């Protein structure tokens, strides 16, 4: 027996802002195995209806969210450019200057091997730096934003239940 049989498909509303609205002509199956009609949010004449999507848009436009995104970009963009530059320099040097890359450093270890191992080392260092930057500069603010967003969503759901 299907647990959803007693539910009215028309009364079900998706409040998740990440829920993809169905395209025209597409629908989810209701209890009769027929496509259910796309749901419209009810309009309340006495108050402005706020959905979870409205809350997420409001939070996205907030100065606190913009600051978190700015801090993220200030770290990620220069780090990605530097790492990509270092990687491309290694590839170009291996292609253009094979004599330089073949210079022995210690025994059978040459410049190419040291630079290749340096690629691995910089990957680990960059990962550590990213996680530290996130923990120190963004995580607390992002958690505060998440908490505020969830609280606003709960308030809207509570008001809708009135």
C-alpha cells in the first residue's frame, strides 16, 4: 500500500527554494498516476505571502552575505590564478626547456622531478590555506546566515499555519 494515497496532491506545496519548478507540460504524478497540475502559491489579500525563495533572495542581497562572498572571492581568485600559473609554468618549462628540466639536483633527482613533487606539495599547502581561510574568515558568518535563514523560514511556515 502506498503511504501517499491519502494525501491531496493539490494541497501539497514545495517550500524548498532549491526545488525546480516544473516546466510547462511536465508534472509529477498524483495518486491517480496522472500528471498533477503545477501548483500556484495562494494569494492572501490581508498580508503579503513570503515564500522560502523570497527569504533566500533577501538573504542573498544582504550585506552579510555579500561580505562572505567577497571574502571567498578575495582568496579563491588569486589562489586559483597563482596555482594555474605555477602548473602552466611547469608544463611550458617541460616542453620548451627540456635541458633545464634534465639538470640533476641530487643523484638521479632532476629539476623536473623536484618541480613535479612541488606541484603535489603546493596542492596540499593550498588546500590547507583554503580550509584555514574558510574557518577563520567565513565559516562563522556563513553559519550565522544559515541560522538566520532557517529561522526566517520557520517563522514564515508558522505564519502560514495560522
